[in-house]
């Protein structure tokens, strides 16, 4: 699959997504924007290679974001998209087991947390 086709497929998918998928995309977009180094999640999806089994391979280990910030983003998304407790838990599990930036604990997290 060529890059334009992959990007087009991704955009088509976004138009038919569920509330939980929209909230997951919101978390990924915001977390990569706040990560070190900062990045556009949409651009990463379009530019990342595709594995043999058809999965997009994002090198999430190259990005860092304090766990405290990621938790705040998840809480913000659950309120914005009016997720139930079960949906919020599903979102949290999906984020932490998915392609979110690697979690770190540091004073950097406290600084960002105060600005979030």
C-alpha cells in the first residue's frame, strides 16, 4: 500500500469511528503533541511503515510523556466524550497498551501538569 492510499484509508476510517475510537484518537493526538519530542499523531500514522500483517508501526518509544499527564488527558477525554466508567477503563487500557508515548516519572511531569 502506498503512502497516499494509507493516508486516505486512515481518513476514511476516522469518519466512521465510534465514540470510544474518537476519544482514543483525541488522547493520542494530545499526548504526542505534549510529548518530548513533540509530534503530530496524524502525521505519524500517515508516514509510519506498515508491517507484514497490515498494522501501522509507530515508534512510540522515541517519545516520552509523564504518566501523570497521560492520566489527565484520559480524564479530559472521558469528560469530553461523556464516556461511562467501563468505556473510560477501556480507553485507559487501550492507551497504556497501545502506541502512546512512553511513560516517565520526573519533575518535568510536575511542570507540565501545572500548565495542563
